[in-house]
């Protein structure tokens, strides 16, 4: 494989993200912000802990939906950015598979999760493992012992949408993701299986 | 005297995590922020808006409390100044806390990540939606005046997404 994951993580983790004179960070075709992980975890866990357990699935679907849509648009922004062109694109030989491997290096570089693809069936299936992710911290702190990585689930489905769905922006919701393991459940790592809907 | 926010960024390659002044931080975009906001609205009857504001108050207030203690920032004016710089630096917009005392305050935003993002994604809406900043302001006032995060409430009286020329927030001690 031509993708040098460690080099990508090293380069992409150094990108400076600071608000401009308007306090905004326009980048990668979106507005970016850099907030404490506890804030995102805090909202998700408060919601789940404060509602009737029968409504938890609906709320968790909405949390995953937010990540899916975010991952689709931000993911597209990432793979069409100057930073991508400079660091990752020279390594890409096989499209779209190398792009997917590169995207997970960026996913790790930006602190979403230390994650990588462990199985990829082009156009059909992808299995991702995450060895360290902030959503597990929130779930553990809240005493939630079930798969709770909505962000990784949503973004993983979105990345497959971008790779194998209809051309952007028409490919959203082609794939879905199931979390089969989780650090928050006591597993060694989180595992995410993405398949066609 | 002007104080300058000192945010130190660190990336730990062994766990692939970013820290701002040792607080674990993550990059997200306006799609994520606005969809979380929409989720809070959709689940308003289930406490969605309340939970989003309270999460912000706890986390941002906690971050500022820690910063003030470690940096020895003691005057209310300096603390407010630092809070405004923080919101700008992390990409949440340009906030001007124009008046503040222990009992009340006013703040305005000419630029706002949430509102700009909402307008870009969906266009306008007939109600204020910047619950991130509402929670932030509760956190700011509780940290600046040494009170618990549930001591203050914030109302958004003008809103960029509603078509106003600025967003405006009123903070009051409960």
C-alpha cells in the first residue's frame, strides 16, 4: 500500500486551527471549531441519562445522524483540500481505496479516534478498529456500558458514502454502520462494520 | 491592562489526542454543531436544549475556572477579556460581553459559528438557536463571579439566524 499512515498523522496533526479576526475558522469548505471533548460527551450522555430508556434509540440515532452528515461534508472537504493535496494525494495510487486509508489517518490525526481500516471489500464492506476514542471516555464516565461511539459510526458510514456512493453530494446514506465492539463495553478496541443499506 | 489568552496546543502521538491547556479537544465542523443544535430542538420536550446549555456551562465554565486559577487571573474585567478571547480562538465567533456584574450582563455577537453555520446549511429560522453560546455565557459568569453553573440563566434576545444584525444575550442571576 502506498499510504504512509504515520507520515500523514504526523503532518496533519500539526495543522494550526485558530479563529480569524471574526472568530471563525473557515477551512475545508466548512466552519471548524475546536472544543473540549467533554462538551460533546457531556451533551450525549446527559441526553441518554435524562430520558426514558425507551427513547434512547431514537436519540442515539439522531446523534449518529449528526456525525454521518458532518462526516460526509467535512470528509469531502478534507479530500479536496490543499492540505490533502499536499500530504496525502501524492501517496494515492488506487482510487478510492487509498483515499479511504488516508482518510482514516486524517481521522486519527485530528483526534477523533486512533482508528484504522482492518478489512475493506471495495464497494461493499469496511471494518474499522478504533484503539482510542474520546466517546468511550464519556460513556465510561457516565456509566454507560453499551456501544456509544455515535460519531465514529456516523463518520465511518459517511466515508464509505464518499468512496462508493453516488457522486458528491448525492451519495449520502448509501451505507450504514454497526458498532460491534467498544472500549466503553470493556473490549480492547472499538469495532465498526460498514455495509450497504 | 490587556491580558492575553495563553492556549498551549499539544498532540500526543501515542494516543492520537489533541489537548488545549491539557483539556482534551477535538475538531468538529458547523454541520456537527448545527445538527447537535437541531437534535436539542427536536428533543426540547425531553430536555434537549436544557442539556446542551448545561453541558456548555459545566465544561466551558470549568475550563475557565481552571485557567483563571492557574494563570492567577483575579479581576472580573480580565476574566471577561480572557473568556472573549477563548471563544474567538476556538472558532466560535466574536463575542463582546459589553456589561457584566455579579447580577447581570449583556453580550453581543457580530459573527457566530453556530449562526453562520446554520444560515449556510439551512437558511434562517424564526427563533434563536445559539445554545452553545448560551451555555458558554452561563459558564463564563459562574467562573468569573465564583458561583455554581446553575446560578445564571441566559436569554438570546436578538439572533443572526432570525435576520437581526447581531446576536444579543442577556445574562441574569437566578
